[in-house]
């Protein structure tokens, strides 16, 4: 996901949710992959590069809650349909927590990949 840290920290009392909900802030695609399409959904490598530099490198085995537990919990409150998407957070390496902090800027190319699922690349506009 994408966060508007300037808006989030300066105008919104550091509340995280609204800083993540602007148009274009949830790049997904180009396809959905079902659980049976991967060998082990709890052991997939996750990487993010900004302008070719590796900034995040982790695995789904580092998730605090397993996917099945998330689906079971959310389905108690929300009707789920085929194609619904769960956003489960991000691995360590988020720019705001780097020393010094780094932030995406216009023209940056962000490439995210998960083993066996694919890669998505977007340019910040």
C-alpha cells in the first residue's frame, strides 16, 4: 500500500488509516492468484525495490497472523465474496522508519514481488 506521510503526520493527528486511502494508493494486479496456485502460501519471499535498490526483503512466514486466521476473524463481521482482497501489512524496511527517513518522490519506480505470485511495478506520479 501507499501512505501519504506528510498528510498523515501533519494534518491528521498521526492517524494511519486515512493517510492510506487516497485514490491510486492501492496498486494491485494484474491478476489474482488462488491459494492452490502456490506451493506454500506461508513461505513466500517478499521483496520491494525502489529505483532498483532492494529496500524490503522478507517472507510470508514472518506474518504475525496466518491468512486463514485473518479470513476467519474478518468473516465474523463482513460478508466475504470471491475476489475480495486482504491487505496484510508490509515487511520491515518502510522508509519513514529508516535512519534517516526516506520518502517516495515523483518519478520513483517501485517494484514489489512475491515468489510464485509475480511482480508489479509502478511509477510515482
